């Protein structure tokens, strides 16, 4: 069983839609959670970082963590064509330098 | 502006040749990382370093070497022993994780191809 599972997509939505991106993980030691956005031929850019269960909101983005289900989500409201990118989840454990990344979900938002 | 600079953006390697990818950061981060990204494979960790003059192998270190002589710099050498080097290489850095762990920040990558 892989440590972090993420649907590769592509996920195609019309402009203005609410997007839900998800990851599941298997190791209960994981305690902090990140979402990155990666445009083509660019490095990943940190979007959201959270340490606890619950929701964290930043503009149109909401990160949700459910540790009991080992499930994390990123919601994008009022999606825009500029949101078209690959979204990577990353998960880590306290005191460890390395992160475990999902393989990424490609999102396509059409005008 | 603080950030991570990777160079060159594109690099070509001939058979039997070693090539070195540069990574410099001015974020005053202690930890630095090298990843390889292939289509459908996600990010795979090659090497990481938490302190100057010390580094650890990641999941796919064979055919690669690194050095960490300065806090700001973490160059990656792709040796001739790496038989499939064509990939997108990403460098990242972070504050050493403490009780709450720290996210990694990435450069914009180097795309390496075989001639």
C-alpha cells in the first residue's frame, strides 16, 4: 500500500465551479499537511500548510484534514482558468526532514 | 527577494559525461533537498542535507552525488552511472523541522536531457 494516494486526473471543470482535490494516507504518524500548486515547467508553489484536523481557509482555497479517516482535501471556490495546474499533496511527521508527496492531480479549468 | 535559484534551466548530457546542477538559496534555511520528477511518478527524493558537510541518501540516490560546503548551496552531480538521467530536477529547502514540522520551498527546476 502506497503511503499517499492521489488521483492523477485530469480533472476538467468549467470556470466558476467548486473543485475538490483529495489525498488519502496510511501512516497515522503523519501530522502536518501541505498542498502545492505546480504550473508546467515550474517548481511547486506552497498553497496551504496545516498541522491539525479541521479546516483552514485562504481566499478561494480551503484545506481540510480528517485525521480519523486519514483523508485530506483542497477545495477551490470560483475556479479560474489560471488555476489550471497540477496540485500535489505533501505529508510529513513531526521531527522528520523528509515529506511524502502524492503524485499530483492535474486540474483543467475551461473558460 | 528571498528564494531558491536553480541553474541552468535546461541542460544536455552526452554519454559518459558527468553534469552538475546548481542550487542556491538565500532563505537562510538549514535543510536542502534534491528531487527528480518524471511524468506519472511524482517527486522522488534523491539526496537531502540538514547541515553543512552532512547529507543523506534519499530513495533513488544511485548514480547521483551531492556536496554541502556552504549553507546556501547544494549542487547535484548526475554521474555517468545514472543510465536514465532524463528528467526534471527540483531543489527545495526548509527550516529544520521542529515540533511542528516545516514545509519545503522549491526552485523552478532544471530539465536534463540526453544528447
